[in-house]
C-alpha cells in the first residue's frame, strides 16, 4: 500500500512560498543548502538560493515533505486539493497567517478560508482537541 511522501506546490516564487509555509506550519523549516546543492545550482547558472526553482520544506518529525516548484503558468482556478490546518484560536491564527502574507477569503462558523501569497487556498479549523 502506498504512503504519502511529499506534497508539491506549483508556484511563481518557490523560495518565498516555501518560507511562508515553513513559518505557517508548526515544526517545518526550509531545508538547508549544503555545498553539494549549492554546487548543483551553480551548474544550472543559479547564483542565489532565492532563484532556486525547487525548494524543499521539511518537517522536524513525521509528516510529508513540501516541495515548491517553479512553473511558468499563473494559477487561474480554485485548487482541487487544499491543506486544512488546525489551530486553537481561529482569529489569532488568522492574524498570524495574514502577518506572514496570507489573505482571508472567507469566514464560516466552523472554519476560515485563506490563500497563501501565491493564491493557493487553505482552510483553518479549530484543533480537534479544542472545544
């Protein structure tokens, strides 16, 4: 049986989008660049990690890795799949996420709909252990 390994986001600005999600998610960080990866980028003519066409965000523990990859086309329609995040305080989490660059797109009695800086939709629900 298959298991989930990675989630991949198509985007116009992989490094910036990766930083947003690393800050948005508890226990995630942009993967550090080692000498071999920096050398690989230089061979591609890329001199700054900001211009890396594929950026990895890794969990500190279990969970899928997140890849952010450069694509030439802009996002034009609603996502067919989106992440659902859990938070103890929806309004406080919305303030934190908007400070990171998210936009609130909808408010419902039991959840909020937001978009990341690239326009990818995601929802925030009360944490299951929160009344």
